[in-house]
C-alpha cells in the first residue's frame, strides 16, 4: 500500500503538470486518472491503460512448469530486428505478491526499443519460501534460452532484470551459480543483468512481510547476493533512488557495486533523485519517464555490453 501511494503521488504530480499546460495529451491522462479513481483501480492499472499496444505483439501465459503460477508472457517488438536481445524481467512484491500482467508497461517500453521481453510469474509466499522461487526463476530463464529463438530473439543475447525483490531474484541467478546450474545453465551465458532498487544485503531482516520468507531469525547467509560476488559475474547495471525508504540504496546498491568493482566485474551504478522505491520502475512507463531516464540507462547498457569494460558510478539529477 505504501508503494502504491508513492506511485499515486507522482502520477498526480504528472497529471497536474499536464493540466496546467492544457495540452490534449495531458488532458486525456487527467480524464483517465479521474475515471480510474472513481472506479478504484490501482495505479499500475493506470500506467498500463496509458501504455500503447501498437509497438509489440504479446504471447500470454506460456507454461514453463506444471504449477499454475509457472507461466510467462513474451513481448515481441513489432519492428523486430533479427537476433534481437532478450530480457527476462522479474517483478517485485516482497516475494508475497505480484503478477506478470501488472507489468505490461515494462514489456512495452523495452519492446519499443527492439528488445524481446519475457515477464514471468513465479510461486510466492506462503506457497513457497526461499529458495523455491529462485528455482522457478531459473526454470523461466531455461525456457527462454531454449525457446526464445522462435520469437525472433538471440538466446546468446540474454539479460536478466528485476525491480525490488525481483532485482534480488535476478542478482541471485546472475551471481550464485547454483540456481542456473540446476537447469543446466550458468551465469556465464548471460550478457548481463540489471537491478532496480534491489535488496542485496539485508540481514538481519527488518521487514515483517519478508521475515517468514527467509526463515527469520534463522535466515541463511547464503541467501544474500552480496555473498556470491566473484570475478565470474556478468556485467551489471544497478539503479536506485536516493530517497528510497524501503531498500537502503547505500548499503544495497552501493555495497554491491563496490564489491563487484573490487572483483573486477564491469558495473555501472546510477542514482536518481526524483524517484522513490516504487516510482523507479514506474518511470519506465511512458507517462512517468520525465522522472528519470531509467529506460535510457537500461537500453544503453544492453546496446553497449559488448564493449563494456569499465565501471562507473555517478549521481544523475535529471
């Protein structure tokens, strides 16, 4: 609920800015927002309602396992180039909530830049605890590696990406070889991974919603991504908000970037000032891109990974 309220605040800022300019585009946004408020829709539904469908084709609910939660969607660019890169995106929600259908705005954003996108559901608490959701994530990656060529993407141009707990999932698959190893893959086959506002070093656990997921107070140290950094890690892009009140950006993004850098791993870290924990991923959507160039950073990272041999950390203030 706190994350949703943050998104609403920024959506209203965005809407009010548009109302003052009286542009037809913003007037449409304002009207839709009012309609949404009346019908009590979620802010994510507002973002998806404002997301065009003309830039991609979507194949929905492909099973990658036998559980009803083990399904994924594929977003393919309308103007797809041969052997396009592919991003497997994991959403957040403290490992106890979330749905792939809520993140159509992520699929559209990346697909509109020529990237094939896979968004996977996975089992959540209380159905499962650590590490079973990571096994689901690994199975989704294995399905992608085996089948994504059928959707015009190159499995050798495979990236993982996630927000919040989804960034944790992406980092664990990229840094801890156990999980991809269970599906006969390895982190070395990844071109890179991207984490948005991820928790990478969070013991002892303070969030009451997360404690049972990781068996608090007996949370295993091997559950922490920062403990799995090695020189073999794939190139990394870490993005955070300086005002994130849910996941400390200095300890998590800053700490992981430092350790990756010390291990000789190519890593870029960016911090934005106009976003918070929730709106960092929301800024990928078309209505909220004025908040921060997150999409630009992600697409630039993917385009430049072949020659990315240096690490940078900078504070961006768009």
